[in-house]
C-alpha cells in the first residue's frame, strides 16, 4: 500500500486490519443519531482542538517542574482526549469513519484545529498561558453548547463543561503563582502571554459554517465578551496586562496550519501508520 | 423522605421488572478497578439494565470523559453477566445526563472513607459563566484517618481523574480526595 493510499484509507481498510464492529460499538459513546455533514465538520473543529492540545500536554509527563504537575497536566490531557473521542466519534458518523480513523489517518490539511493549540509547549509558562486561554474559552463554549439543539453535542458539552472548569481553575492558580513568584517567573509568564496573544483572535472568528448551524453550534464571536470578562479579574489580580500587538492570520478551521502541526501529527500518528492494527 | 427517594431514583435507576432487576443486581457487583471498594452501583455509573427475551442491554455513564477505568468496568459487566448465563449482553456508554458525585451512595462514601479516601464534600453546583475568580472556595475536607478538618489541597489532580491530593496538617498524612464533580 502506498503512503497516499494509507493517508486516505477508509474506516474498514486500515492496511490489513479488520474493524470488528462489535468491539468498536462497545468502545463508542453513542448518541441518538448520526451527524449531518455540517454538524460533523463542527464536531471536527472542537474534537481536533481537544486532540491536538491533549497530545501537547501529554508531552509534559515526566518533564513538568514538579511531580504534581506531571499528574495534573496528564489528567487534563486525559479529559481532553475523552472530549476528542466523543466529538470525533460523532463526526465520524457522517462519513462512516471511526474516531481512531479520524485521529490517525488524516493529514495536516484535514485537521480543523485552531492555531493556538498547535503553538509549541515552550517553557512551563508558555504551556500555562496557552492552557489559561484555551480552558477559559472552552468553559464558555461548552457552557453555551449545553443548550445546543443537537442532543449529542449538548450531552458532550454538559459533561465537558464540568471538567474544563477544573482546567481553568488549575491554569488560573498557576498564572497567579508565576506572576507573583520570582522576577524570573514573572518575566516568563509575561513573555508567554505576549507570544501567545496573536493567536487568541482566531478562536472567536466566525466561519460560514456557523451561519448554517444556527441553534446548533455556538457562534465563536459571541463568546468573546464572556471570555474577556472571565480573564480580566485574574489578569488584574496577577498585575498582568492584556497584550497588544499583531493578530496572526489563523486559518486552522479551513485546514491552513503553521509548521508546528505536521511535526505534532507525525509523532502522534507514526505508530499506527507503521503498524496498522497494532494493539496492546 | 420523598426528596431522598427521588434522588436515589436518579442516582440508582433500578429497573422495575423482575427479570431486569435480577440482571441489574448481578451487574451492580462490578467494582471500580481503581477503587475496588466501590461498586458501579455505589458510584451511580450503572444507568440501566434491560432484559429482553434474547438479550441484555446495559448502559453505563463515564465518571470523567477520558476515564480509562470505563473500559475495564464495561468488560467486567460483560463478563459477570455472561458468567451468570445471560446471552447477547451489550454494554453502551451514555453521556447524558452527565455523571455527578451527587450520585455516590452514602454506603459508598462510608466505604471510601474506610479505604482512606476522603468522600466528596458538598454538592455539585454547575458554575455559571463569568469569572472563575482568583480563588476557588471549597468546603473543608475531612482527613479520612484522623477526621481533622485542618487539611489542605496539595494538588487539584491526583492519581486518577476523579481525585485530588490533600494533606492533613494534624496527622501529617497525605490522602486522596474524591473531588466534587
């Protein structure tokens, strides 16, 4: 099988892997119905954000500043993997692809994740700043998505919002600790926010897809005010200013990514692609 | 105690027909692989058991979205029901309504404490939109060893998704706390 064929292999044709329907069924979290093409695309947006961020956070395990942070970032990653599984499974119902198929057998232009989640882990402050922004965004998103007219998205959101609440709390505590810590920790968190802020704008951009999902999707631009209100008191307490400066081009929702994503995917997907159907 | 009965009905929705109830009772013996003193019924993870003429359909709900123990619980439910002679057993995971620690039984909480894990304190309250606030207010967590309330959180996240790590300032022992969700 050529590489080209592998990359687009359909669900039932992972090299020599037979997909066992019974086994798969049991692994999946079932919704009441299949997703439409548009809803599937929206589920991919959200699922890919969680999947990419989880992969990034997992890289901290054994490398965080202290053991408790290995555990914390690992746990946050695990929650995000859970959300990604539900969302990618649901997305796959529209095209008869499994969650694993979508995670491991799509290439970079097919990923719909935001640029902010593919920004490198950097030092611990960069990871915390990214976590702070994304967790606050996800909390507002899922809080609203609970009321989606789509029952499956609403159920995933109702579950996820409670977990993401802990994530935003965790990152909030660290932002305060770093900002009020040593001169060095303060310098680093300021640099981290400054490096990251160009990618915040993309989170809240509306795409044409959103117009077609009125009442089902949450309009990203409608979350901006709640996001700003939520982070403002923390930044004030931390005596940090919201950075100003250029706004990155974005494009993640249409598959235009920075150079970072391909490396991340290569690491995430290499085992599955080298050994299709491997299990342990 | 109508309110309590209603709460129990939500937390442990036991089937009303005898055949399904018999299968529920068997499935309910499956324990959490990470916290083996708690059954899936104590946790409120067992959501429904339905026996029909030729099959048994079970639904579970995950505690946390990514909890890897769910796979083990699902396999154990399959095994225990198949072992009891049931055929065509299927186990489905459902997300809605979302699991909450409010569904943990009083017996389960007592077993947790005896096991050395502090049980969830207070009730889950979905927080609204808006600021998380710099400081999250929580009720005092009682040390499962010496019952002191003079404890502090060491880390939000512990050995499994559902726990955080505490230490007791009186007996100086660290302990796990099953956090409110």
